[in-house]
């Protein structure tokens, strides 16, 4: 299970299962802080998955609720 690994810091951030992302970009469009982007690399499905830019997340969860695939995107603190 490939994911964007970010150490737990108490600061909210999205954790994305890159292998399961279908690159629909709904979370990118929905993010009010615009802290998600498409990766430069392809996942096992042959699409560029969404990745976290590394800063800006406020933990609102809009990306989580917008994602049509269960367990692809979660918010950790």
C-alpha cells in the first residue's frame, strides 16, 4: 500500500493511498486551501495520483468527503 507518508505532528494533513487513487481530481478542486496536487509519477493504475503539497491543510475534511473511493484519502493529526 503506497501512501504519502507524513510523520504525525499534531498538524492536520491528508494521507493518500496513491495506488488506489484514480486521479478524478475532485479533492484537488474541492480543497479550500489548494494544498493538493497531481503527482509527477504514475501509480499502479497508470494515472498520476493526488499528493499533498506538504503545507496548508487545516483538517476540514472536504477532500475526504469529496473522494468517491473509500479508504483512498484520510485526514490525520
